């Protein structure tokens, strides 16, 4: 059974848990790779940068503090920007404009928490993490509970409409929604703005 006694970040910070570290690698490797694809890097370079970024997370995790909701994603984005700077420094060159996008400008945007790119990556991060963690907690709930959650939260149905479709009371739908949201927020703690 999936251990939910502490959030993923708490488990990583309390002990160098190999299973918690594997969870971070499994959770963040596809997302970091997707972010790096915007910088038009070779697949091998992206792989190296993902590995370097995750290694930095592990090495510096003791220094990380949840300053606020979603702060982990900002910290991760800063690590990625630093790794990209180092990547180009090692090659003795600066990023060049390629095609429609100016890589140097994209890197500056990555470093700025209020830029369009950073806001876009924050939104992508939150959607990605919510879907991955929702899949992870699904075994904790009955199928009807999850269906009530999906209908009301993901599909945006009103509780009474979901209740009619599921053959239960609107109150049962709201309770199901609340139970799944509570567990999802526990898992999301510190990773997104949605955990509050």
C-alpha cells in the first residue's frame, strides 16, 4: 500500500528514503524533460540535464524550506535554470536564437517567477502533478467515490447532476469529493498552489 503518512517532500527531508527518492525521480523526470524540450536540446543533453537537476534537488534538499504553497516548483525551476546556464557555460557559448524562439529570452523568463513562461510552467506543473498523484491515490478509494470526484471536480458537474447520474444523494457526492480532495491536498502539500 502507498505510504501516505507524510507528504513526499516530508519523507524525503526526514530520511534519505530510497523509495521516496524513486518517487521524485519517477514523478519529475517526464515533466523536466518536457520543460527542457522547449530549449531545443538534443535528447541526450536533456537526459543529462534532468539527471543533474534531480541530483541537485537531492543534494540541496536539506536547505529547502516550504516558504509557501507551490514553492517547490519555483525551487525546481530555479535549479533547472541554473543547470541550463551551466550547460551553456561548459560548452563555452551562450544560448542562441533558433527559429521562432529566442532561447536566451526563454532562459531569462524561466528565471523570472512572474514571466509568461514561468506562469505557464507553473500551470503545467500543477496539472501534471495533480493527475499523477490522483492516479497514485486511486487505490485508496472505492470506484464510486472516485467517479463522484471526477464528475464534480474534473468535469465540473454540479453535485445534484452527478448524484442523479450515479444514483446517490447529492450529500454522498459532496462527501466523496471532500474525501478525495483532502487526500489529494495531503499529497500535494508544498508541491503546488492547489494544496491549500
